[in-house]
């Protein structure tokens, strides 16, 4: 048996449902205004400053998810709703590009970095990163903290640097591999590892570590940070935030943390 509702009740129900729908759409629209950025963990301090400055200037907001570039690339491949990808190396940007997931015309090699060996600030360890350096004896029973050498950019650069210096075979069994470079930094900062390999910018960000030595630039591939818009992003503010990151207004925030500002067209090779 079907019960027929009075016309007024039907109209009220429709109006209420429409109001709920409009409310939901409004909420979605409000959320859509936030630019979602997937960024390498090593960018945190500098990019937080840039995003805060952009918010002060425009009233708009960038929500930034930090992790290792390999993790972020895989999340983007799996359909995670990002607007911008800011990688710590070319390989993982090339990976998402090969999946046709970025706007190739927006891609830019924005920043450069360098690699350093760090120790806890109160440590007396001294190391000269010369070919044949015996890091194993310096470590003793301790471990060398670094990003995963097969996936995390800082870990890959670090392994390449150690191989160039003919030091990898001596320490490969003493490595504490972390999920990202900031996790490796934390092991040293807490005194849980006597030495770690991180970016210069990471060392700048943590007062509890000191730089023991810098890796020769020729010991590893150039450290380049490419950034690009995600191809399927519909957020009109994403391009604006990308332009802001490339602007002279953002440059001091990056340079303060030790990044070099390159701003060159990205490679899709």
C-alpha cells in the first residue's frame, strides 16, 4: 500500500534535500580552494614558510603533505587527490610523468641542494670525506642513518656518494635505512645514530646536529628538485601557488634553508 504525501510536504522535502545538497557543494567548494601539495620531506621548513607567506598575501591556503618522493609518487599513481607534486629528484618526477599524471608544460626544475654528513651537535667526531675514507671505524658499533638507498632520493644520492669515495662496502652492513630523509635526520638528532647522511637544508633545520663534512658535488648526481602541476587537478589556485613558489617573493625562504634557486625547465627524459 502506497501512501501519498501532501504536495506541500513533498515540496518541503525537496527543498530540504536541495538545501543539504547546496550545503555539501558549498563545503566541497570551500575545500577545493585549498591547494594540495605533495612535497618531499626535506622541503618542509622552507615550503611551510612559502605557503604561510602566500596565505598572508592572498588569503588562500596550501595544504602540504610531506613524505619521501617515492611514497608520494606512488600515492599520486594510486589516485591521491594532489594538485602539485614537488619531488626531491628527477627520477620520481619522471616516473609520474611516464604515467601521464603531470602537466608537462608546468614542470620546472626549481631548486638545488647538497649532501652532508652530520653528527649530534655535542659529538667530537671528525671525518674528511676523501676517497678511501674508513667510515666503519668511525661508526664503531653505531650505525649510519640515511634514507632508503633503493628508493628515497637522499638515500640514493648518499649511496652514490659513498660508492664514489670507495666507502660503501665498508659501511653497507652498518646502515640504518629510514623511510625519508627527515627520519634519518631524527636518528642523529636524538643521538640514536652517531652519523647520518642528509641534505644541507636538513642540517640547517635542526639545531641538534652539526655538519661534519660535505660530499663533493662530483660524487653523486646533481640534486635537483622538480615541481609540476598534476594533470587532473581542477583547482585554479594551484597554478597561482606554483607561480608564487617560482617568484622572487619565495626565493628568500628557500635560500634561507640552504636551497639553491635554479628555476629551469624540467626534463622529461
